[in-house]
């Protein structure tokens, strides 16, 4: 399946045990003012090695309160459906996805696929910094922040280097909840451990920690995707289970809303400083 997340293309190749073709949806509404993306693709058989097949010609809408936002299909990327550029989500609002006119075998053009998500409140990051773990030979990226009290919070973290995503796939994201830190100040929480050979950070690199306040349901979806993507060999293990999503009518994938906060920090080190 393909999942467009964080306004960039990310392909998660989830193959099914059955040969039946199913709609796969990927979409996230954030608090950023930007052109949001919803992708529509079709599922593939477990042993089908062909590229992801995108679905064109569908009607994709997001309803919030009494307003309906139409997502227009991209000319450059068929199967990508784009919001207006000035669209943004508001914490506390419910966003309801509605998809019709899906041109797949066995699916009527008037069949409707729906999902909904309420955007959680934003909990800003106070600070982030980079260091080194001698024990693991890893770059150590940590944050400090105040967790809101008396509510269960779920977080997903992503990292940029000089404006470019370096944790591109869901497998590379870090997800956390606040079961052990509800209402507490969390100081220097280890978020990413990055291989020093793969990531050649240089002095004065600008790093950006992105914190997505996500729903409980999306937290468990990402967890299931990460387990799925750990890399079992289909010749020596059972066929993968379908990752549970929230799209109606037996479709796959996920539609969610989340608040976003970011903090920039500067790397002062070369790896040689630690060795």
C-alpha cells in the first residue's frame, strides 16, 4: 500500500494474502498551512512485485463543521489528491473523509468510503539537542518538554536536516505515549539513535525536531505498520496480517488529523570529536 505522510510520498508495500483488489487510502490533516495530500492506491497480491498502482478519477472530500473541502487530483502525480494551499487543521475539530467514484473492479462508482479523526491539542517541544552515545556508537537526539496533565497523549517524532526529511518512512519515526510521564516535565528524552556511518552530521547543520500530537488510534496503526515493516522473509514465515486502519467498507490505510510543533537546533559536533 502507499501512504502519503507529512506532505511527501512514502510507499508502504503491504501485500495481501488474498487476490481481491482493495482500496488503500493514506492521508493526514495537520495544523500546518500547506497543501495536504490524500493518496488512493490499490492493494496487490502478496507475491506481486509490481509498483504501487495509483487510482485516478475519484472524488475526495474532507468535511469539517459545515464546510466541505474538495481535494483536487494532481496533474503531476495521478492518484494524489490535494487540498487548497491555504488549508490547515484546527485542534479540537473533527475531520471527516469521504471518497466516491473509485474505479476498481468489484467497487461501484457510487460506493462511499469514509473515515474521521479529531485533531488533538498541540503540546509544543521546549528544546532539542544532539549528542553521542559511546555505548551504542550512535548520534543521540533528545528533547525536553512539558507533558499536559490529566490526559493521555500520543506522539510521533520526525527529524529534518537542513530542511530535508531524514526519517522519511513510518518505520523510521519514533512513537511514544505518556503512560509514565503524564503531567510531568520530561527532560532529555532519547528520541532518535542514528548510525554514525549512515548520518554524517557536520558542525552547523540545522536539525529540526517535529512533534506530531496524534490520536490513540493512529498511534497503534503506526505501531502495527512498524511491526509489519521489520522485514520478515515470505519464504520462511507466514503471510503478513493486514494492518488495521480506519477506512470504511473494507478498505485499507488510514486517515488522521494531528497537531504539529517544531523546534530547530544546531549540531556543534563532528563524529571525530567523540572518537
